[in-house]
């Protein structure tokens, strides 16, 4: 609903005028008679100016002042026997107040966000006092009212400070709430981007390996073609050459796809992330995965080393894979422990679960190409690259990965050891 209003600022200006006029009727008269009215109108007007800084302040002040003059004149016509001229003379000073207030606020309009809330409150109080003075001067000229005594001015300044600080405090609270909403949305998008980048990195890695396999197959096929040709087996040699050409075309297509995916990864995932952020995202995404599977799993993080790394996408890919495996290894209810620490010049990551553990005869097979963990197509944490490729990614970091049973947890413990210099961002 806010977007259509933003396209029609005059509707917003009129809305500000109406609400300010109504709020102004909730008032107190701290002095004898009706010389000066202290109400919620000025507070509401200040709040609107702070929230709707895209509006032209001076025009907003003029429209608001005129509307309040007409509004109060209409109310008094129904309640008194005074003439229209007398009533408008009584209320024209209020119109002057809002016009002057808006004009002075327009001076600081571009610097509102730079002010500390306390400074903003003080500046707004000064503007309020100056506007009040112009209102009193107008009353003096139009109605001939006497000026205030010193104690009344002191009281007036105290009221102005209280009113403006209350309003600017409310504005600051609204601004903080808006910032939190924006930050929440940014975090949500960051999580989506990280999940996308982590999954895509695994697929890119897998595709890169496949291209290497295709290239080797092309060479082997071509060698077979030359061998058959040397043996003067023309029929089979031509057939093998045709197969070689097809393999080569598949390789070229795969390379074009890889180039596009690599550019996409580079564009979507930039910068760096602390190790604590990597663990936090890993836990959050796999908590969703566990909930989707209907499992009651508690995640425990322990971090004794925390530094920024530009290689957070590969690390997320590894940890997401291992943690997703741990989620699947737990039957219904259990615990997963994620631990990061430094040992000498190495950084160690461990993922431990309370599942059934790994049999001795299966430990070496876990990292073989034919031994992969299956994930549901809708699994949040699944990357689809398999433990054999997890091991290959670890090797790219010149690290190693091992798996052992963890008696204290009751399940398996995967341990990744990587040279810290391969991960830590250079200062």
C-alpha cells in the first residue's frame, strides 16, 4: 500500500494535514486563557516530517497550516457566535507556526540521518521554540496579546524539549525497527545466496572433474582410432573416430557450461566470511533439513578459532555435505557436534553425530566414487556431490579428511584438517 502513496505525494501531504489537525485537538492550555495551546499536533507534524522526508517540507507546512486554520475555524463556528473573521484571526497564528516549523525543518532535511538522536531532539526543540515565538508574535500583531513572563518562557522551553525528545525518540525507535526488518531481509537473501553458492560450487567441481574425464576419454579414443588405422581396419577406425568426435563435442559443450557457471559463482559469492558465520549457516540450513525429515536433532557448535576466509563457499560445501550426512545417520532424535580449532599451523573441522557410526570395513569405501550419500531432492542442505568429491575438494586445500567412530557421541566423527594459510584471509 505504501508504493501507490509514494506515487501521489499530494495525497500524503493532505493526509499529514488531516491527522495533524485532529491530533492538535488533543491539547492542554498551560497558561491562563487560550493564549497558547500545547497539543499533539506539533508532535505528530514533526514525526511525519521525519518519516516522510521525500515530501516537500515547505509545501507540506503551508497545506497543513491552511487546513488547520480552516479546520479550527469550522469547529469554532459550530460552537461560538463569533464571526468568521474573528475566529480566523484567533487561529491564523497556528497556521504561521506550522509554516515556519516546516521551513526551518527544511534547512536540516538533508542532515537528519547524520544527527545523533540527542542532537536531533535538541535541534528540533530549537525549531519548535522559534516557531512558537513566531506564533506568539503573530498573536501579538493580530490580537494584541501580551508577551510571556520569564517563568512562562522557561516552562514553554521545557515543554518543547519534552515534546521534541519524545517525538524524536519515537522516530528513532521506528527507524531501528525498520533497520532490523531490512537486516532480516538481507540475512534471508544472504542465506539464500550462500545456499545457492554452496550447492553450485559442488556442481561446478563435479563438472570440472567430468570435463577432465571426457578429455582423457577423447585421448584414449583417438589413440584407439590411430591403432585401428595402422592395422588397416578402416570400418572400425572410422567408427571410433566418429565416437571420438562426439566425445570431443560433449567436452566442448561442458566447457561452455562450466564457463557460465564459474562466472555466475564469481558474481554471486564475493568477499569473505568468518568461520563462525560458516558454522552458523551450516547449523541453520541443516536444522531446516532435519525438521523437513521430521527429526529432533540438537546442534552444538564449539569454536576456539575464528578468522575471515575468502574460501567460505568450498568450506560451506564440505560442512553442509558432512552435516547433512550426519542428519541422515540419526534415526529420530540425536545430537550433532560441530567443532573448529587450530592446531599448530593447521585448522581442524570436525562433524560428529550420535548416529550408528561407521563400520570398520566401510571407512575406506566411504570416499570411493561409487559410495555416495543420497539426499532428498528438496533437502535444504544437500549438495549432491558425494563423499568422494568432498575428499577431492579437501585435497585442493592440501588437506586431508578422515572418519572414525566417536564413542562419546555414539556415532561417527568426520575430521577435516587444512593448512591455515590456505584458508585465512591475508591482512
